[in-house]
């Protein structure tokens, strides 16, 4: 199809994509089924954040997953589902079965009054029905918004209200390791704050006792019982919304990143095939959760568009023991394995013992995503999992980019530890200094921007286009700003340095410091708080909260209460790792918190605090250092 086969081919395609992007992308797009072809490949204006790809083309992404693949791959396994408990049987779903299940659920959605353009919240564990739900939405032209099932009821309610969703798809509960996590009760609590939801469809997974509300809540199995397994797809415009996915930024509440049908389809498939060099018959496994963009693009859409076999894993890497990932690799003879550095570091901490009974010889490609991979973890992963002979693709991208932007192509472009390396053909990254000047040549470092559109660039932030312009297109004129710092080394390879804004990356999860502060501030005795990231051996970054309280309660007790407030408001993933109660925060004369100082203290870097004399309250710095929780 559209696969790059050698280093010289890579350079050739890269040049072509720059010289004639229309030709480059239309050749790739020609591999898909279109109801009507486009009359223009690309229209764009970064100033107004307005990008249109494959203008006026008509399609449905699920026809490109099913109708396009069924003839040759009807009996091929599309999804292998590995349950949380290894004693339970896995499920193999062929393309034909997945098609039929998707059609059935599409009909169920229609019966519940879901039409083109309606927003559907998916709040589900890692079960095949989560993928079926996404595909069914796409089939009927509804817009899915998957919410990670670890988010709190407040976070769920915020997302439902922001996109004015009509229906929630969920489960009774969720198995994670040796825990059973309630899911439906969280939905019930969220819905007390939502007025747009008309119905809830509940998958039976854990068989816990739950409350079903007559006329609102329906069991999944009842909805698909006795329903047709045929459903014509809704024909969509290229630019019709495919999904919304909420992600954290440096200010305010999470934004609903909007992706459109055609561009996302073309790019998720193109990037999957090229980065992983997927061959027919390979078994591919991405360990992400469908609640994140990685799960969207590289468990569901990218692999299924390419007719691949994609593993979906319900559980966690440490259950029943820390060999679980490697046991799954051997069990299914996984060829491409894609995970996050935080998982690698956590497993690395257990040494080589958990690997002693695993062969891992099926692996051809290993991948990393979500945060910078430090050199030590890179080498451990490369040497012990890849056995020194699998290319390690360090893939840099974002919810907003829809697909992998900078990465080695497995076995084709060179591997360099801790370097995402080179952009995919079609992607034009630039490094700019704080004044917006492009830094060319090697050995330069600055802000990572992209100066030309690619098909799966976000189209808007749902319901607030101005916010999209302000966040991504106004820091540096005429460019998309990623929020990341980057270095181009002496060989010309790119190394991502991490966020340059107030976003922290905790175990590969994006978190706005302001969001965590807002949650902490909900505790009635908290006067003010400031949250920063600090280096954490396993998580990459940990959450360090400085809090001023007005209370006689003991520090230990109030710290526990603050932690609980954050769990309740956002979810356990946002829990501070360290909380320091302080009597003040270092502020500039204009009243702004000097986070630079707080970051240094949190990182134990007391000698490089810089100039503190301009502070309104320089004396507070010593108090903070003395009381620091390190
Ligand atoms: C970070 C995840 C270094 C980066 C796909 C980015 C990375 C944010 C890498 C997006 C990588 C992702 N190396 N940093 N290979 N991949 N990041 O939206 O800071 O959850 O801006 O998308 O993760 O996180 P998001």
C-alpha cells in the first residue's frame, strides 16, 4: 500500500511530501474507499486555525475497516482480547464478526435515537465492546468521546456537559488486577450534574449489584438481542467530526480536541503501517487504554484500517505478577509491542528475574510513547526485551496530532537512544526560539513547532474555536505550537525534552498543573496552592503540591484530605505524590507565583534557584527549602 521500504525511499518520499504535498497525500488517500473523491486536497490557514483535507470528499471510516477488508480478511482475527485474569479464556474476533457486532450495535444506537452528529460518551473498561462502541458511532456518523474509566464522576460530568452528549456507554464495573472497580455508580453520580443524557447502555462485565434506572438505563445484551447484523454506513463529509477526545492543557478545564473523518483515517493508517512496518500476518500489541489517543489511533483505527490483528489487554502489567506483559508476548507470539516508558521503568525495577521464563523471540519491533524515554530505560528495553536486535521506535506525538509525527520507521531510519529521531514524510517540524525565529542547522534547542498541516491535525477545540487558536496557533505566528521543547543534535536527530508549558507528564498522562490546583483548592481549608512536576524514577514526573491552609488540623491529616479531594475531583491519576504545607508562596511583585523556584525546590536543586531578590516575599524561599518533602 503506502509503505516506505528503505532509507533512500524515506528521503525521497520526504522530499516529495514537501515539494508536492497534494500529490503525496492524494496518492496515499487513493488506497481507501471513497463514496465521492475530493475536489481539493488541502485548504489551510494557520492564523484562523482552519484546515480542511480532501475537501468535499464523502466516506465512512468503517467501510474502510470492514467493506475494504472483508473480502480478503473476513476470517482473519481483527482483535485478540486478553482478559485481566489469565485463567479466563481470551476472545478472538474476526473481521467479519467485528463487522457484525459493530452493525448490531450501530442499530442499537439508532434505536436509542442516536443520529449523525450526536455526541456519545464511552466510559468503559478495556473490553472488545469499547472498540465496537467506537466503530458503531463512526458507522452511524455519531461523534464518540471516550473518557478514561479511571476519571472521577466530576471529570466525567464536565466532559458530558462540555460536548452536550446524548448517551453514555458504560459497564457495571471494571476488573483491574485483583481489584473490582465500580463504574456504573460513577456514571450515576456524574449524571446528577448532567441534563443532556437520555440513555445509558451498560455492559455486564463484573456482575456487581448496580442500580438501573427504568427508562434511562439499558443492558447492552438486551440492546443487541434480536437485532439486525446489517447496517448501512452513514456517508460523511471528509471534514465531519469523527471524535472528540479531552486532554489537559496549561490553563482551565480539559479541551475537547476534535478530529475529522478523512484526514484522521488517512494519517492513522499511514503512520501505523510505516512506523511499525506491519506485515500481513503479524500480531501487534499496543498496551495503551482506549481512553487515550494512543488507544484510538494504535489499538483501534490504525491497525484495523490496515487489516491487522490488534491485541486488546484488559489488565495491568503487574497482575498476577510482573511477568504478565512478557507472558502475553509469548502467548500470542507478538511481533510489534508498543508501550510507555513508565511501564518499562516500573518493570525494569524488578530486574531480569521476571523475564527468565520468556523467550520474546517473536518480537520484531518495540515501541515507546507518551513521554521522553530516558537512556537507561531505552537500553534496558532495547537489550532485554528487544534482545538487541529489534528496532525501538520512540514515537513522539500528541492527542492534537492524531498520529505519530516524529519517530524512527522500524528498521528503516536509524535508532538513537532517547531520540524520537526523524519526522515522518509529510511532517515539517521546526525549532523556534522564544522570539519565534526558526533555528536551522544542527546542535540547536528550542520550542517544537510544525509549520505545515498534516491530515490528522486537530480541527478545533469543541465549542470554542478561539481557544484552539490561542492555544496552538498564536504563540508563534503561522505555526502549530506543540508545547514541547526539542533539541536537534549534531547528527540532525530530534530529541524531545519535555513540556515547556505548565503541563506535566505523569506516567505518560498529561496533566495541567492548574487543573490539579483547582482540585486542591476545592478543599475548604485550602487558601492557595501551586503544583509543579519533579523528576520521578518510575513515573517520569511526579506531582508536587505546595499548599497554604487555614486550619488547625494536623498537617498529616490535611494532606490525606487533600489527596482525597483530588481523587474525587479528577481521579486517582492526579493524586499528588508530595504535599508540602507552606505559609506562603514565592511571588513576583505583580503577584505571580514564581514556579521556577518551586520546581527547583521540588527537584532538590537548591543551589540553582536563580535570582530571588525581585520577589515580593524572598524570605519564604528558605522556609520552603527547610520544609521541603524530599
Ligand atoms: C509527550 C500521547 C517525548 C509530549 C501520544 C507530548 C513524548 C505529550 C513522546 C502528548 C515521546 C508523547 N517522547 N515526549 N516519544 N510522546 N510525549 O496528548 O510532551 O497524551 O506533548 O499524547 O506527551 O501527550 P498526549
